[in-house]
C-alpha cells in the first residue's frame, strides 16, 4: 500500500496575531503525522517568525521553516 504524503504550504508576513491558529489548524488534522507543513516567512517584522520557530522546533519531522532575510512582497 502506498503511503500518503500531504504537503501544506503557508506563506506569512506580519501575522503574529493569527499564525499560531493557522499552524494549529494544520496540526489538528487527522493525517498530521503524514503531513509536511512548509512555512515561508517573508521577513516579518513582528513576532511571526519567533512563533513559527517554536512550532518548527516542537515538530521537526513535520515543519519546514523557510526564512527570508528581505521582504519579497
């Protein structure tokens, strides 16, 4: 039987108020263990990146965090 693989891509910029809820909504899915959540932060200037880093450390097998050093819009 072929194993299911689900990739979710989330791009964010200055979403400190909402990013944790967005990430949690993916984590709460039934197939979370088979997911890869790829988060691309576009050089946020608020606490968004720090929140994303905490989740990436907590779920290293499932979350890939891509940090940008310049805002690309």
